[in-house]
C-alpha cells in the first residue's frame, strides 16, 4: 500500500518506489511534517518532546496546560497557517469579516483511495487506471474562520513523485477572502542545501543558477501573468555537493502558467521551510458561503542520486502522465517554420515554393507563422482580426492546403488568441474586451493589448473564430503564441473586491479555451509559445505536448537553454529548429551540423531559407531527417543523462538511452574551442553490463564497461564543433 495510516500514532506514511513522506497528527490536532526523503520501511513515532524548546519565551505555546511547551513556532508544519505563533512564512492566509487574518487548521479526518482526482479547470498529472496511484485527502478545519482545507497528495506507483494541491472551502455563512493559499509547503531538516532555479530573459531562458541557502530567504516569482522568461515555476533543494549522479535532491514544480512564487528559507532553528504556489502579489480571492478554491498542482520529486535521477523522474512523469492526446505517443511531423525567413512577407507563393523544396528534403509540414491575417504587415496591427488576408492567400488556407496535399506536405499555422491590436476591428467593436483599469492609460507591449479572458463572451468569440479557421482547410499543426505580460490588471466583469482574482481567472480562461480547441481538433498538433519560452511550464504541456523553447535559435545559446530546460522538462516537449547563420538573434556563425545536432535533442525542425541551401547543406538535411526518424524514439522516450554541463565546462553532452538499453544516442557540442585538451573523454551511462555496443558512424565496437569507464574521446579544437553518435547493442 503506497499510503498507510497508523491509527494509534496518527501517522500517515506515503511511499513511492524510493521515497517516504510522513505526516503525524499531534495530540492538539496540528498536522506535523515528520519526514521527506529516502524510503523508510517502518517508521515509529519519536517522542513528541522533540517539538519542545527550552528557555525561550518568545515562542508562544498554544495551550500550556494541555500540551506543555508545544509551540507552533518550532514544529515542522505540514501546512502552516497565519498569526498563531508560527513566525515563519504561512502557506495560507484568510481575511475574515471581522478583519482577522488568523487561521489555525486542525485535523478532522482523512480519506485514502485508489486513483487520482481531476482538478476542475486546472491542468494536472493524471492516471489512466486507478491502480496506478493512491491519493490521501487530509481534512483540516478552522472552526472560527469556518474553513475546511483539504490537502491532497497523490503518490504514483512507478514514479518517485508526489502530486500535492490544496482546496479551501468556506462552510460559514459569511464570505471570506483568501489572500494566500500555497499549493505545497514543506518544513525540512537543513542539509546545507543549495537552491537551484531556472533564471533568464527573452532569448536566454532557463539558465541554471544555484544559491546557497543560508539565513536569508531565497524567493523566485513571476508577476507578469505568465510563468515568464525570467523564472520558471521550478526549484530544487540540493544537498551541498550534490552532482548529476549523487546526493539528495528535492525538485518542486508548479503545474501552472501564471503568477507564481517559490521560496525557501532557513530559520533560526536551522530548519528549512519551502513552498510553491500562486503568487500573493495582486491576489485575493473571494469565497462566498459554500464556495471553494482549488490551487494548482505542485509536483515534488525526490532523488537520492543527484539531479540526473530527479530530471528522469520529471521527464517520464510528464511524458506519460501530464502530456495527453494522440501526439503524446505518436510520432510528430518534422516541420519547417517560415518565421525567421519570411517574417511578415508571407503569402501563398512563398509558402508553396518553400514547401516544394521542403518536401524534397524530407520535411513533413510547413508552418505559416505571424502575418497571414487582417492587414498584418508588422507588429502594429490586426491581432484579433482572424480573417485570412486574401491578397496574401487568395484562395484561403483551403486552396493552399489542397495544393500542399498534392505534393504531400502538411500545413500548420500560427495564432495569438489572447491578444488584440489597438488597430483592429475587434477592439473597435468591443473596446471593453481588453484588460484595462478604468480611467487609466492602457500600456502596450509589442504594440498590443491583452484580451480579458475572464469573460466568457471573449472566450466564446475566440473559440468560434479559431474553430472556423481550423475547419476551413486541412490544418495539421497550430503554434499558439502569447507575446506580452499583463498590466493594468482589472476586469469590469468582476466586482471591486474580486479584482485580485483577475490574473488567476485569466489563466483559467486560457486553459478553458485550450481545452475546448484541443478537444475539438484532436488530430492537430498544438505547440505552445510565448515570445519564445515565457510560458514553458507543465500547465501548457497538459494541453500542448510541445513548446517553442526560445526565440534564440543559436546552437551555442541553445546548449545552455536546452540543458537548463531539461532539468524538469523532457526532450519530447522541447521544440528546437535548425536556423540560418549568422544567427538572427546573436549573429553567431555555427556549423550546419552543430545546429542540426543540438536541434535533434528536441522536437526537431527547421527555421531557415530552404531555397538558399547549398547542395552540401541539402544533403546534410536529408541525412539528418532520415537519422532523426530512425532514432527519435530513443531521444524522446528514452532516459536522458546530462553527461557534461556547459555551465561548468566548454562542452555540452547529452545521452539518451532506449528503455531496453539496446540503443543510445550521444549528442555533444562545444561552446568554444580549447587547445591541447586531447584527453577529454565522455563517459556514457545507463548501458547494459558486460555487453558490446557498436557506434554506427565509425563501425567501431566497444564494451559497455569501456564506454562507461574509459569513455569516448571528443574533439575540442574547432569552435562550436559537435557530433551525434549512435550506439547499438551487438
Ligand atoms: C514570437 C515567437 O516566439 C516567434 O517564434 C514568432 O512566432 C513571433 N512571435 C511572431 O510574431
């Protein structure tokens, strides 16, 4: 049984294959976090006196007569509340009618059941059979504030992961205002942790950063309305000295696409409190009698073997139990996106000419990016007017897709549903449909406004518009873009006291539209995008199995970005394209095969001018596509090992091993040439013991222990050189 409850000691013990998570209910009814870490088979309750503190009058005791020196100030709380003598950051704060914000949550019961509940309106991991997981619901009550808080925990049989979320229910007769409700909070022993996070900016997303957790809080967040380029809703607490392959690492990831906060703090008692959830910034949520609020889901992953194992757990969980639809398992088309080549100068001739050449090269699908609608010839106008520009596409997408079908190539399109241009028919007809605050200027970003997705009529309008476009022709792929953060956040559809709900309701609104459209068009491959990777998160992955990693397509920068992204997200969801040089963003010139090899570690595609390719480059494209098609299963369904980090060396090396370990793909590249480093060798991982593998380019055969211990010699003497090696079991 993955979840057990010891009635006598009031201990809940949640187990995954290699980890234990233990909660104890104290005599006073407070749930205490006892342990999270390497699996403990039998846990017996230690002396409750461990939670008493001597000689310190500044920690209030909740009831000296009944519970002695027991104080909330020092105990490891399971879900810390506000204002009751615990001076650390709370996981929940509720404003009540009398002005009090105090919450004290006491245990009132539990339920353990097979399977995993859906989170209404929110993306979440799922099970296909009830037997795959077990769920604990822990019921906590505050009988003064009249709230019931349900802490939900799902443990998966096959993954060292725990899915946590929180539901707050108002059972009183008066309304309450939720000011803070974290998805997960955990108090842990101090293990000299480093706080690892994914930091960046536009075209430089998800670079790995590490901060030692000392006596100050480390907090990352987004206030932009999207999960953001700047921080990803992920952090890890890594025991000091943890590496790719050893040491304890705890990963926390929020399945959410809007404002979030994540924080860890070492307190004066030398213990750690960490939490992740919706940002309290500009957030308050009114709960009337009998209403409830469900937080997004947080995924907690434990690894006793470093970052590599943590990532492989996230990867397989997200690949199999977060991504959905036919493209979760099916092969996906190799596409050519025309954005970097054509920008807004797109028309039927440009598409068709490129498509003919693309087909010759082996490409499956051609994507019309921005610029096909209204009078869109720059970023200045037409967003929201989703009517096909007949000067550019005289026969609409139908005529084009018919012509493309004749040469056996599929059609994909770009769209940015959440936006509207100030110069658009949509905003002229419905000026109240964009997010704005009364009497204030509306800030533009990239020349555009954001539509008020809290409004059902806005979502219905977009559903109908996009439905019509997607039904008008044989469209096989949609890139769903979103190019600005939210500002002047306010909705005239909501009362003044509910304005703190707008950012969250916006996210729920986009999820609803994504759900409706992806359900209506299950055969279309949807790809998420947000000015590159500003919304690269598990929330989007629930609706769209791949996301454009970054607007930076430079192969060297991509080594850093893809390496960082892989800390949490699998290669199967990272869209990566071979682009022209000098690179559009960084002007760097990298070899064609390096651009190819690095893109092959993601969802492979092209973003270059196929009509200008040299004969030699055309051969490289054809060979690459053939090779990718042969080994994409290994790359996207196998285990990933990050062998060398560009953050620590001048090299990047990634290895993908098939489930049965019969095939393995090694991709490496350098970020700068270095001289006289002839002895650098890459040591492979995860192979079968005492077997032989043949590298198919060279035809050389190696023993698995030689590959894992002696390694493969790599070149370092040419700038930005790279190689892709394939090993097959003899
Ligand atoms: C931003 C995206 O990241 C790009 O790939 C491209 O689609 C442009 N938007 C189009 O406006």
